[in-house]
C-alpha cells in the first residue's frame, strides 16, 4: 500500500455543508483514508492509497457534485 497526500483546489462551494458533502463523497471512494475540505479556503487535503484510487478519481468524484476541482502541484 502506497499512501500519499494531495491538495485539491475546489471552486463552486458556497457553505460549510458543501465541504461536508465533498468529504462524505471522497470518504466513500475506495482507497481514500481521509479527506479534509474547507469551504473558506476552497481546498481539500486528501490522503489516499494510490494503488486503489488516483487523483483523477478524486477530481471526477468532486466534479460529479457540480464543483470544479484541480490538483494543486
């Protein structure tokens, strides 16, 4: 198991419930160990098992909620 931490910029969130929705959605992805999203910063810090899921999977999951997500490098 290879665990790594990634930061994502998220646009389109308008309240704390938006951040909770992102966290809940990411927590349901296989291989995601933790997700901490803040609406105020528009960022999500995600710890994941890269053998089980990719950063593209994280972006796709966030975008299914109607937000725009990009990996911060």
